[in-house]
């Protein structure tokens, strides 16, 4: 009789332990559902807009994102797109909303800046953003797959940020492809504190 009582006690303890374990397991948290949840979270993550090497296509537009009141900081004419005409070359324009007074630019904390390629049929607004700082560009000839190609390089010097971007025209899709080459945001989310530079102050053209 004593042995039977001991067996019954052992069985009751085992069943109680199983019940507690079962209460800790949620049906929705099985291995398969956890994997599905992780996959969904990955899909819902926003795209890293500062990702280096990310290619962005800039199509042609009917509107140039600047006005006649803007200050032209750079203006270069060349043949860049299939819209080129001998009597109306493609123009690379760099401009800022900062105004001039007696030949001097009146800089404030921040201004709108734009880099655009103006053609006979429209404009490619490569960059349009308000920044604290200044911008510069250059046009170089590079040999890509043995073919001479015009490359626009943009240098962005913000208050605590530095960026370098390349723009190359794709005639097949009639777009400029932006390639982000360098960004200080990858070093620190707070950017950098500029101590010294030999880069000259931006001046109107």
C-alpha cells in the first residue's frame, strides 16, 4: 500500500511539472512563428538612405528646382545627354538660395542648394536639399569599360557632415545614376567637428 501511495505522489508531481511547462509555452511563439516574425521585422525595416554604394536613378523633369533669384555658384556647358543640341548644350548648374549684397554672399545658418543638369528638353535635378554649409562640383572624363564617360562629382560640406557623390548619365534609361561614395555619417551618428580645412569659402560664379 505504501508503495502504491509513493507511485501516486510521484505521478502527481510529474503531471504538475508538465502543466507548469505547458503554461510557459505560447502557441504563437513556436520555432516556425518566431522565424516568420523575424523575417517580417526585417522586411519592415526602413531603407538606409545613407547607405554607401546605393544607386539612385534621377529622371528628367520639366521643372528646374531653382529660381532666377538664386545665386549661381557653378555653371559648366558640355555634352552629357542625348538631349544635347549644338545650339543648346547641356549645362551643369550649382546654385544656392543665399542672396548677394554688393557682390558678397549673405550666408545664414542654412540655405537651399541644388545641382542640376539643364538640357534642351528639361532638367535632371541631381541634388535639392537645405544644408548648413556649402557644396562644390567638378566634371571629369573617366574611361568606363574603355569608353570615355563624363562624370559629375559633388562634394557636400555640411555643418557636421561630409559627402561625396558621383553622377553618370545612362542613355538607355535616360537617367543620371547617383552613387554615394563617401559619408562621415558612417563614422559617427553625430557627424564630425571640423578643426581645420584648406577648402576655400564658396564664392559666386
